């Protein structure tokens, strides 16, 4: 089962237009990774195949956390996580954007640092509010 199917399908009436667009882009990212995975397997490029498999796992990390802790993240969190993984590893490493564009690395590290700091706060806050984490403030 692909991640995000438990949230909603693209044509679900409960999603607004922005969420449908985000889910559609999320599926396009994953589909391109699956296509690269299939192409790498068919041409016996096993390092690229393993890298693509690793990318699929990373794009599913929010769904794995949601399933294991029985919490729900907004679609924006999964979208931005997938976007950062896709742009840094797929475009940056496999497509050579780190070499082609001098600013690619700085842009991704800045955006990822801000986002993952926010994600860490949201995850801990959610776990604390759901009484799944018992911690003192200090």
C-alpha cells in the first residue's frame, strides 16, 4: 500500500483543492522514483535501484510514524518532507543539480533545517498532547 492512501484519495470530497494538488504532486514524485527504480533494475544499475528504494522509504517516513504512533499529520508535512527528499536526493544527487547549480546545496540546507526543526517540535508536541510521551519541560 502506498503511503498517503490512508489519508484520502485525490478525488475524495473531504479534501480541498490545495490538498488535492499536494497529494497529486506527492504521487508524481513517488511515481518518478518508481520509474527510475524500474529503469535501474532493467538496466542492471543496482546502486541506483537501491538508492531509489531508499528514496521511496524516506518519502514514506511520515506515514510510518503516523502508523506506529496512531497520530495524523497534516498533508503539508508529508508533502514538504517528500519535496525535500526528492529535491535533495533525486534531483541533487541522481540528476546532478549539486554540480549544475551552485546555490542548490545552500537552498536545500536552509529550507530543510527550518522545516525539520519545525517537524521535531510538532512531533514532540503531538506526542505530548496525546499522552504518548511523558516528559518534564526541562
